[in-house]
C-alpha cells in the first residue's frame, strides 16, 4: 500500500563531478551538515557546499557549489570517507590505507607516526565510550586478520586502544558503544569488546551477496539477511522489530525514521519500520550508494548525487487519510511524536484522530469512530452539523477549517438509504448521550440538548421524556415548533413546565385529555395532570383547572386537594375550609376530601368530623329510602358510618342521634351514639331487646370500656348481665344469653355479686365454666397477694437491718476527757460524735465542718450524730 514518503531531488550534477572526464565514477560519499564530500575512482576528493532552496511550487531543491577537489596521489579509488566534525578532520580509506585530511583544505594531517595499512573496512563509533569530545573512536578491519582494532583519532594522531579477535575474517562492521556488529564470511555476530561476550545471529554468505551492517539507533542494527529480509538486532542479539521484506538484490540501506530505505539494481524501496509494509517505490537505474546522514538520505549513482527529501509527516498522514488508511495514519502519527514538539504534536494528534473518526463514521464503523472522537476531543457540534436542522438556529458554530471530512451532510452520506439514515441517527443518540454525561459538552450544552430533543422527537425515542424531566438546556424557541411538528404535545408541555410556563403546559395537556390534540404518549395523562396540580404552587392555576378535573372525574379530580399539604402557613397550600366550600357542588369529591382530612390526616377538628358523619348518615338514609339500592351498597355505607361513630370522639353526638332517631334499621348506630353519651342502659336495651343481638351487646361492652379501668369494665358487663336477667321486659329474662355471657367472660365479673343476682333455681353444672374461672381467678389473686405481702415484709426487714448496722454504741463523756478539735475538756454532756465514735464540742463542729475533706463529709453522712 503506497504512500509518497520521499521525493528524489538532484544535488550534484554529472558535469560537476566528471567535468570532461568520461571514466570518472563516484566511489563513496560523506555529508556533514551542508558539506558534501565525494570520493572518486581517480583518487580525488571533491568538496561541495549544499544550499537548500524552495522552488516556486513550494518544493525543496539543492544547489551544489564546488569548493575544492584534492588528489591524494595514490592512483587508487577512494573507498571510504568519514567526517570527524569535532576535529575538523576527514578520515579517508584509500589503497587499504587510512589517512586523515583537513575538512576545509583537504590537506593530509600528521597522525603521529601511526599508519593503518592493509585496512579493508572501518566505521566510526557514533555512541563513543571514551568521554573525550576531541577524539573520534573507530573500529578497523585489517586484511587477512581475524581481528578488529579499536582506535581513537585525535587532532594530531591516531592511537590504537585494543585488538579484538574474531572467529572469521570480518567483511563489514558497525560500532555502537562497546558493541561491534560484524558480518563475517559465513554469518553475522555481535561482539562486546569490553566484556568479550559474543552472540551469533544468523548465517550469511558474504561471497554470494554483499553484507549490510547498519547502525540505526542506540544498540540497534539493521542487517541484510537471507531470503531478501532486512533484520533488526539489538546488542543482546534479540530482534525487537519484525523484519522488513525487501529485494534479494539489495546493495545498500539507510534509515530515516520511521522508514527503511533500500537500494537495489533498479529501484529504491521505502518500507515502514512500524508495520514493515512497502510504502513507496522509486525507479533508479545505476544506483551505487545509499547512506543517511543526520536524517538526510543521500543517494548516488556512479556519476551524480541525489537526495531523498522526506515529505513532511503531516502531508504523509493526510495522504493516508485521503486513501482511508486510518490505522496506518494513526500509527504514523504516533511515530511522529519523537520528531515534533509536544504542543504541536498534541494538536496534530487530536486533529488526526478526529479525521480518522469521521472516516470510520462514514464507513459505519461507529465503535471505532466514537473512540477516536473521544480521544481527539471532538467538538460535538462538528458531528451534529452533519444532521440537517439539528443545530439550533441561534447557534454560532461554524465547521473547522480546513475541514475534518468531505461530507456535506447526512443526505450526502446515505444517498437516500433510509436504513443507513436510522443507523447514523442511532449512533448520534448514543454519542450525544455519552457526551452529555461528561464534561465534553461544557460551553455548548444548549446545542447538544436541543439536538438530542429533536432526534428523540423525530424518531419517537422513549428517552425524550427522560431528557425533558431531567436538568436540560433545550432551547424553547427551537424545540417547541419541532415537538409540535412531530405531534409530541405531552413532551411540549414538559418543555413549557421546565421553562417556567406552567399555564401553557396545562393548556397543552388539557387539550390532549379533551381530545382536541392527539398524543398517546401517556394513557394516564388525566391522572398526571391531577398529580401535577396537586403539587403546583400557583394557586390561581389550581383553582382554574380544578373545576375541569372534577367535572371529568370527581374521584380522581379531588386528589388535587387530597395530595396537597393542609398547613395554612406555607405558600402554595390551601385552606381546608376554602376547599370544602368549593366542593359543595361535588358531593362525591366533598366526601372523599373529608375522609382525607379525618381518616388520613387525622385533623382534630369537630366541624370536619361532624360534617363527615352527617354525610355518612345521609348516605345511609338515602340508600335505605331507595328501593334500587343493594344490600352490599347499604352494608358498605353502614360500615363506614359505624367505624367513624366508634373511632371519633369529636363529632356532635346529639345532632347525629336526632338525625337517625327515627330509622328502625340503624339500631346499632343509635346504640353507639348512646354509648358516646354514657347512656349505656339505653344502648344495651336497644342491642338486647330491640336488635336482639347478644354478640353485638358483648362487643359494645368491650368497645365502651376499652379506654377505662377494670372497675368500669366490670360494671358495664354487670349492667349487661342485669339487662339479661330483667324479668319485667317483654319476653322475660334471657337465661341462655346470661349463662353464655358469664361463661365467656368469667374473669370480668365479681363472682360474689353475680351469685347474689342469679336465681336460686339455676343448677351449678350450668355455671360450671363461670364458677371454675371465678374460683381460679380468686385463688390466683390470693396467691399473688400473699407473694406481694411476703416481698414487702422482706424489704422492711432489710431496711431495719441496714438501720441497725449504722447505729453505733454508747458514747462516754467526762470532765477528764478532752475534745479532739479544741483539746478542752467537756463541761456539759451535750456533744457531737465524729466518725469513729470520737466526741467533740458542738460549737467546734460548727466551726470546723466546712474544713472537713469531702470524702469525710460523705462518710459522715452515712452515720448518725449522737448528742
């Protein structure tokens, strides 16, 4: 896969080297800065000055100015030239002899009597180890000797440091630090001349093919391997890069990172060190020499010199991107980091990532595109702008220049393919969602949110409501027409609400509920509106829409009021009295609201309890008078009334009693009301003689005595027993009910009182359960009392013991005995006693008491003072 990495530019023309001599050939080259040296086969050294210039087309060109040429006088070709710029010397290999000449005058320089003859090859150490800036280290191979000599070249002498033996005669070599990479007759090897350690690399036949040993970096070499491979090897003999596949007939190689340039008989090939792929091929006949000098690649035929000028990496990367070779472009960009200043590289890297993202975006490779957009910190509006009309009309965004892609818009990308359109939109959904949840949208949140809203509305995406219900920056002016265009009226109401226009939101929702607008987003929209009104702080809006809600459904509409707080002190809350007045025309809603106040909120207001009880009573009376009413309806209504009558203590009992007094069906309710008035005899009479419900009578006694003591409860049950045993009522005494009452509630009754009330003709077996229970309760009470008396006596005995323990013995006072405080004798029998039984004067104690230590005072408090 080709890329134009280099341009071949002439540097030294044929005439400048040969003049009129036809048989002159270039044998070697050396470049040091702007100075170019050529060695020819007629034993001349030519010195040129290279001047760079830019053509009218913006390309680089060279002008070579010949400064000097020098004949060495050996009548042999100049085999090798190496510059030692620090010494201003040029090391020359000619006729198997190394000589040193001045770089400027090309005159020979004395070498201190040391002559290196019989040399077949030498190299300069570009990673010197001596630490002397004014000398050059080199390695020399001598003919017919299995050895390498390590020498230093000084300004006025050449000095041999060490000779290292080799297994075979070296053919070529390269030096880095202490490491020598050698091409022997049959193989390559690496030798450390400091430690003597060596490492064989791989076999190679030097007679068959010219070996290549090239230092390409610190402790790394490039070698020509069998099979047309360029192998990399480090100082340990390990290849850390994959080999480059070049021609079998390669005669020279050079490195210009990140490329390896190889020369064969007819071509110059350029391979990437990053992916080992062939990137460029240049036709070049009669190629003879190829070397790199400080990033400058010089190529020579036998007659002329050329320079391979690398194109700027930015241009190469753009060429790769233009060919949609994204991975190669990114790899090359990362490799360029070592050659570009940090800030410039960061800018370049981000742009390349963005361009790569758009290429993969256009190829529907959305995962890769998203990753490159994220790493390249893409301005998301670049992406949004591809989708027609998604950016707000008020957005000031303009696309990047030069452009990051070649697309006009989504229509250009998809060419009318609707499936592709949907895929592109789905990608934008996910990408904008991620950008929105990160910091990448800072500064243009309105553009992102508005674009998302439009996308959601256009495609009917379920996330539209989530967007509007959360914190968002959607522009109302752009979004409202779009939502209306796509019939997203409920979402439009949410948008109005988010922007503080609750009145417009409610108008929109009411039209949907009323059927004026069609939007099936929320089937429960009426309930939603009611819920919205219940939390709306604008009371004008609440009152304005409450009538509509109640007219549509009183049961749901009343939730506008029942879900609101009842406190009058906070703003946005309603006075219950105002609500009750407002609901007078809506009976069902009024009933539900009063139930909310009394049963749920537990407001302790007599007027609310009474009002609710009256409504319950009216409801029951209405059902009784209505022939079409069912038993279930009447039963449910009575249960509500009975529950309120029993649980509430705040309603006006007499009002309720007068209301239901004439109803023959509401006997249980009348009994409950008499109970509230403490008229238990009337209540029990109704339950026993009119309703004839013993179970209800017993339940009444339990309910009426629930909040009273045991004595009250006992009296109430005795009262019920008396009603059962009353012979003067129609039907006479109810013996069975009385027996059942006694046997079920034996623990409540006073057995003595009961036995006095019972007729003498009753048999004992009939009252066996009652008598057994009464006897058991009596025995239990007696035992409990005895235990309590025993515990009290024990406690009293313990207290007496403690009192005697703290009471001391007799205190002896005489006229001969002195006070321990004042040391005077006692003249009167009155005295006080200190802890330990020591007598003292009372007035001495009064004076000294405050000076006693605290712990003595505490101890004294536990003892009795005796006088």
